[in-house]
């Protein structure tokens, strides 16, 4: 078989975009990247499923619950941009593997912790792993997804709710084993098992992104990656025949300044708004569904309350796996605007009528909240940031925008238990309703839609650049 010659970034992008599907080694890489997101959701929700028993066993105050539940998000806020910088500087694979090692340490430390302080320490490692992994995994998905399948990046949302539901099923299983209030230790420990399995599989199957190599002017390495991934021979063109790398960002961590300039600025505002808005509403309401479920079904029946939460999350699975179809029809921006608007209505209903609505309605409204969230903005913030920037900026941009999302998550996790304690559930829902309303307005105003553009961000000639950027045509590595 004759070797295919790669002359530059455009050849790599064109080959990947021309693929009729995601198969072979590329499919392994794609699903293993999603597997990392499964772990992130599983690790985060492991604490949610056992929060009530943990509060009882460790005799936690509301402020301690707020600190513990928000710890991973505060740490992710810091490690999101660190992970993005690592991926743009050193490649996608090494930090993904590192994230699994950190997640394993965090799970074991929290599961066997004898005190509140060591549980918090374990959640520190979980947050670091989450922060590093999420920005990079989304970049990997984008760089292995043909253009016509861009909306499939939203599949991660269905994976998220599948992970959360898996935790709830395990919680019911652990409860039936009569482990008592120690159920939370089993839930946190199971995240370590998932982390270990993913660590082995990712170390075995992952291959470095050829698009990242090409954008770094390392075309020989890009050709090697393409050969491994697609099972066809690829070679780099001779130096004089290569296309120059235009708009190359080669200033390390300073590259991030570019996402706040030119055509990138409104994209950054849109993606950050969707990311922060969905994070606040999910982590203030969706993450606390076990607590809300207990308020609906009563504190005396752990299994019934957990099953209720599981059914809520089934709506998340339906919405999450429908999200690629919805985004394909409406676009990421419009799907976010519609989803935020519907979530706003659900929060108003919960706010005004939670204490007086019949049981069936108290069950339906949170279910619809999760459906509208997961089918709309839940997935779209990360997909918007992933698809809006060129390769050497992509993970870094995901890191910054992901940090903004983590800030929203931390605020939601801290605010909900405090407001609930002081004001009750109804007023808390009304206060939180401001978030999706504001986010919906931004989504209607900013018109950027990455799933409707014909030019890849890696090939945009009018993209922001540094005045002193050089054009790279050789095999030098840009740093």
C-alpha cells in the first residue's frame, strides 16, 4: 500500500474529517477519552450518593458539608488550566495518564480516611484529577471526530449521567450488604477500581493526537500517530513541500491571552457563560438530588430515596444521549438557550410550589429539570470551548473555561446547603432561577455556532495571533 503524504495541518484535518465513522484504534481512543469523563463523574457523584450516611457517621456541620462537597470543584478550578497547559505543551496522553494515577490516590485516601480532614485531602486529589482530565479529554474527542459528527462530543453528558446512575445502583447494593453508615467509604473506594482499570487501558491504547503534532510542526510524529491509529502508512512530506503552520501560538502559558482577542472573544464569553451557568444549576440542584429526593420521600427510607434519585438521573441519561441529536438539529448555542429557558421555568415551579405540590408533580418537575439540563446546556459549554479554538490553544482554552465552570460548580455546591438550611428549598430554587435566565439571554445574543462553520479552527486565517509569531515550516518543535 502506497504511503499517504502529509504536507501540513490541513492534510491531517482533511483526512480525519473525511472518515465515514470513528472506527478501529480511533474508536478505542475516543471511547477511552469518554471513559475518563465517566471516571470524573463517578468520582464526583460517589460522595453525593453517600453524603447522608457520611454526615451522620462523621457528625458533620452544614459548613463542613459545604466544604467537603465543594472541595473537588475548588481544586479543579486551579487544575483545569494547569491540565490544559500541560496538554498544549507536552501532548494529550501524558497528563491523561497522570490524572488516572492522581484519581486512584484520591479515591483510596478518601475511602480509608479515619477523619473528616483526610476525606477532604482525598477530595483534593479527586479535584486535581478531574481538573486535569476534563479539558484534555474533550480536546482529544474533538481531534478524533470528523467534522460532520461534531455534535457527538455531547455524548459525554450521557456518559456523565450513566456514571452517576452507576453510583446510585452501587449504593443500593452496598446498602443491602448492611455496611451501615460506612456506605460512603464503599462508594468512594469503587471510584478507585474504575481509575485503576482506566489507567491500564489508556496506557495501553492511547496514541498522541496527530492534529496536535501537526500544529506543533512535528509532522513526522503526526505521520507516525496517523499510521498507528488508522492502520494505513503515512509519511511526512519533504521539508520544502510542507505547508507553513499559520497563526502558530508559541508562547507557552501566554497563549491563553489569544482566547480573549478578536474572533475568539465572543466565543470565549459564550462558552464560559454556558459552562458556568450549567455548572451552578447542576451542582446546586442536580448533585443534591439525593437530598431533594429525601425531602420528597422522607428520611426514613434510604432505598426509596435513592431509587427516586436514580430515576431522576435516568432522565439525565435520556437527555444526555439525545444531546448530540438536539445539537445537530439546533446547534450548540440554540440548544443551550432553549435548555436554559426551560430549566428556568422548572426552578420557578419548584420555588413557588415545592411545599404544596402533590407527590407526583414533586417527582416530575425535578425529572424535567434534569432532562432539559442534560439535553441542552449540560453538555454544550465544554463542547463549545472544545470546538471554538485551534489545536495548540484548545486544551488551554478548555482549561480556562473549565476553571470558570468549576467556579460555578463550587459556588453551587457551597451555596445550596447553606441557603437550604437558612431559607428552605422553595426560596433556594427561586434564587437559583436567576442563573439559567441570565445564561439564556447571553446565548440568544451571541451568534457563534461551531457546528455550522465550514472552516476548522485549525485553518482559520483570521484567528488571533501574536504580532511576533513566526511561520513554521521545518521539523522544529514550537515551545
